[in-house]
C-alpha cells in the first residue's frame, strides 16, 4: 500500500510543473503587422486584426475582428468571427467562416490541447472536396506583452507558414 501511495505522489508531483506552465491567454490583442511574417499575404497598410481571447479553464472564447481586409487586391467586408475552443485534446466539430462572401462555409474538426505554455490547435476541413489542415500554436512572449500565433497551413492552394505577433 505504501509503495502504491508513493507512486501516486511521484506521478502527481511530476504533473505539477506541466500544469503550472499553462498560461492565461485572455486579453485584447492587436496585430503588429511590422513584427509579423504573413507569408504570401500582403495586406493593405490600413489592415487591422484584433483577437479577443477569454480563457476560463479549458474553454477559450475567441473573437477575431478584421477591418480593411483584401485578398489579391479584392476588398472584402470587415468581419467579426467568434468561436470556442476546448483544450481537452478531443476532436470537436466547428463551423468555419466562408473564405469569400457568397461561398459556403466549411465544416472543421478541431483539436486543442496545452503543451506546456503553448496552446496547440489542429484544424481539419471535414467538408467534401476541399481538404485542408491547419496547425496553430499560441504562446506568450517572455514578458507577456505579446501573443504569438504560429500557423502552418496545407490546402489546395499550397503550403504556408505565418508568424503573427499581437500586442496587448
């Protein structure tokens, strides 16, 4: 019995540093375009992207607000998209906004989990005919003043990697 309790205590003690590393990403974060790497995207100089995160336990409410959006010099309407992530390592169904107005929205399978101080989010397009995967990693800078989002996307248009830096 004593060996059993000792083993449980050792396992619990080993798990504490991992749990302690989870950070709270809550806040209003504005994209710092000059510090970001946008890959093949070239947004207009007046482009604005604000990410609002509210984290409560394993649940993260995310609202992405974009203004002065354009894709290949085609102006798009401003947008406000809200979603919810559950960082439990399980796959969840989630809608995705349409890439262009008038196009059908996608259906995603999303998995989110904490890996130390990094939130790993994997998205897989479950809609027929448009296979794609996106991996997002969210973490804070050492001083907590910047949210960094690393994006690795694979779709019919090719493969891209981005590094978005948001200021608090």
